[in-house]
C-alpha cells in the first residue's frame, strides 16, 4: 500500500459529548465504520464522512462524530476492487466483469466495469445477430440450390420422358410402316393373282393407317379403267367406292389421286 503524508483523526462523537454504546454488539460508530470498511475503492476521507452520516442518522442526531483531515493526497483502505480490476481489466471476460459488478457495486470502478460489460454484451449480441443472419443467408442459399437442383432434375426427367416417348413413337411408327409395307406387298401379290377380294381386305387395313399408297391401290380395285386394264371379269367396277378411296388417298398425300379422280369424272359422262 502506498504511503501518504498527513493525518486523519476520527472521533466517535463531538468534544464534550459521550459516544453511545448502542443496543447491539457494537456501538453506532463501530457499526457504521465496519459497514463502510467493506466498501472497496472509497477514499478514506469520504469513507469517514459516510461513517459520520450513518451515525448521525442512526442516533437521531444525538451523536455527531468529528473528523480532522490533513492528508496531502488520496488514501484508500479497502483496495480489493482495484486489485481484482487489475487482474481482469485487460480481458474480454464477460463472466468476470459481471462478477465484479455484483461483488463491488459501490466501487468507483464498477461504472467502468458496467460500461465494459455493456460494450462486450452489445458486441456479443451483434455477433449473434450477424451469425444468425449468416446462417439465414446460408440456409436460403442452400434452399435455393436445392430448388435449383430439384428443378434441374425435373427438367432432366421431363427431357428423358420426352425422349422415351419419342423413341416409343418412332418405334410404333416404324412397326406401323413395316406392317403397311407388308400389307401393301401382300395385297399387290393378290392383285397379280386376280384375288381382288383378298387384296381389298389387305389394302383397306393399310389405308386405315393413313397409308396413301394403300388407299390408292384400294381405289384401283374398284376403278373400271383399272379393271379393264387388268382384264378382270369377275369383279364389277364401283365408281363411287373408287372415288371415295381416291379422295382418301389424296387426303393422305397421293399426287396421282387427283388425276384419277378426273378420269373417273370423265367416266361418269
């Protein structure tokens, strides 16, 4: 403890007065002194003035301590708060600061400790806020990335589905074309043999698949011009049926069907 010059003399009561003994273990003066000695960081002159004030209050003014001070500098009896503060002042220890404020509430350093504590707690709250915001942003980015991947997967699945559907459509078309070609070929073979009934059945099946060649060939089996060319005597011509299937053949894309329809028109005349 640092030495100081001067002197402090405290009297329990004023000159020519008798100090009271009180009703408890200690006298009013001793009680006040013991209480104020527990307060850390209080300059000794201020401490004894507080002791005098406590005694006057507790005795109803009947006992009035006197204090004589000739100290040339400040002097402190209880410096536990300063010793503790020196250990924690350079640390960002919230728990230690909080404990200091609780343990030394009347210390002049308590204000500094509270301000430091408020600053650290505000900084901690700001760090928590930033951490929460960073977490929210990260979660939002994660959610968007998951959504993007989900959408990408949906597009991939849709593209795959369309590809598979296109493959199925092409395969079905290929099989249909093969079947049409087979029906047309077999029908032509029956025409060559003179079996128009069998040929018509095969041509009609192919024509129902919108095959222009089959519709055209079926129309020929009813066309009187073609029947005469083939020398068919057992099958009567049917201009109406010929016209119907030539029109269907034209609808399906046959370029020759229009000319045959004109020829049929001339037959009607």
